[in-house]
């Protein structure tokens, strides 16, 4: 039994990519402090979101195919 459906995986992946893009923007605008940990978390969120979104899209295509 899958914990996440493919559509949910894509939505969570999109949210993570969005967070991974917004955090560096906020750091550049000096709205949040620039630290190594926050920069690493932004990178990890972006990479994790990309992988999760691609996996969700692949599973969705496989599910729709039959």
C-alpha cells in the first residue's frame, strides 16, 4: 500500500521546490539570515522536491497507462 498517491507526491515535490527557491531569495533580500544550515536546507528541499516530483510524475504516467 502506497503512503502517497502520485498526485500528492507531485504536489509535495512542487512545494519543496518552491521552498527551495524562496529561501535563497529571502536570504539575498536579507529578510532571513544567511547561514550554512539554511542554505543547505534550501538546497536539500529543492533537490528532494525535484526527485519527489519526478517520481510522482513517473508513477502517475505508469498508472494512467494501464
